[in-house]
C-alpha cells in the first residue's frame, strides 16, 4: 500500500506534469504533457541496470493496464515531432522524476508501478475527452524513446571521441567539441538541402528547421551540465560577410563514429541526428570548460562551439 507521503508525491507529480505543459493560448497542451511524461519514464528507467530493457518493460505494463497496444499506423504529417522541443520537455520530465524518486528511493519498483497507474489514469481521462488511449500511448512511446536515444547518443558520442580520438589520435577536448558542433551543423545543412528539393505544397515536407533552433539544443545542454549561462556565445565570431571556415578535418574525424552509432540505434531522422550531435557538443563543452581546472575558460569555449556549428552550416547550406 502507498504511504501517505508517497500518495502525496503521486498527486504532486500529476499536478506538476500538467503545470509543465501549460501554454498561454491552449491551457494544458497534451502533446507537451506527454513529452514531460516521456522524460519521467526515461529517467525512471535509468535508475535500473538495463535502462532500455526497463523502458520496454514499462511500456508492457502500461499496455496491460490500458488494455490495448499502442497505435501502430503512420503518424500524420502535421504531427511535427520537433526534436528540440522533445529534448527540452523530456528533460523537464527527467528532473521531475529525480525529485520524485527521493521519496521512493527504498522502492524503485513501487515507483514504476505508481507511474504506470498514473499514466493509466491520465490517458483514460483524456479518452473521455475524445483522445483514444492507443494514440496517446503511441505518442508517449515516441517521446520517451527519443528521450532515451538523445541521452545515450550524447553520452556515447562524447565517450567514443575521448577514447578513440583523444586516446589514440592525440585530439584535445577542444577538437572533440569542434567536431561534434560541426557534425550538428552539417546535418542541419543536409536536412535543409533535402527540404529545398521538395515541393513547398508537399504534405510530407517537414517544417523548417533553422540554425538558431538547433543551437538551442546545444546551449541548453551545456547550461544544464554546469556551464554558466550568458550572452557571450557569439563573442569574437567572424562577420557575416566573411568566408565560412568550417572545421572539416575535425568533422571528418567525427563522422565515422557518428554514422556508425546512428545506424546501430537506429536513428535515421536527420533532425534527430542533428539534435543528438548538438546535445553531445553541449555536454562536451561542459567537460571542457567546467570544474576546478577547466581546459579552456567557458567564455572562450562557448564561441568556439558556436563558430564550429555556424561555420559548418553556412559552408554547406549558404554555399548552395
């Protein structure tokens, strides 16, 4: 049975989920709430030794209490799975899960069961408002799975570069940062080139994805990992009329590992890949510029990352 304290945590968790998804014009945005919920489930899975298997087990439990499988058809084109937004709101859910787990540290399995029943309660209430449980369940899976992929990608890409490029090829942390930032900018340029070839009236054409939107994923991750926030990200960057100077050697050094990783996950969507690289760059920036003896001060490291992502994007996109 739930103790009074744990029951109160469950109640507060539901309230927090709703508040985190509030918008000025729509009230509680169900898609944003599902993204926060996806982050809660993902962070909960990370409390266990096999997070990916745990997340799948949580899906199975939710399916059992809902009495249905997730919707298996194609998602509509208008349902834009914006990876920057998904990363932002699922990360909020991860923070919420860590806070809630403080009162459940003695029983992680009980916390999972509570989340399953809370998810059931929320989705049944939505169904009464006309949103089929199978469809909301499908979106929850989409968001939670992406959240886990982004986290694993950020960590694995950083780890493999530190192990392989620094340990074997003599790279510095700054080189790793430049390569990851460049990989994000290159993918955005490639994405926009693909969009350019599609008819603007084509329903399958994804929404525009600009550089500033992608940069948000990198800067937010860096700040989340301890890099001081501020307006000094573009300090010392070259003027717009200067020729682009992308870190091609660093980009070429990163690409074999990035492509191998994205094939293994798998993560085929170019937008998702761009955000994963940007998130990894933000994390590498934190490794480089925080701590008692940072390798490079953050006021220098931040413009380096910004220059790499911007110059690479401009070289491959503006050049065409």
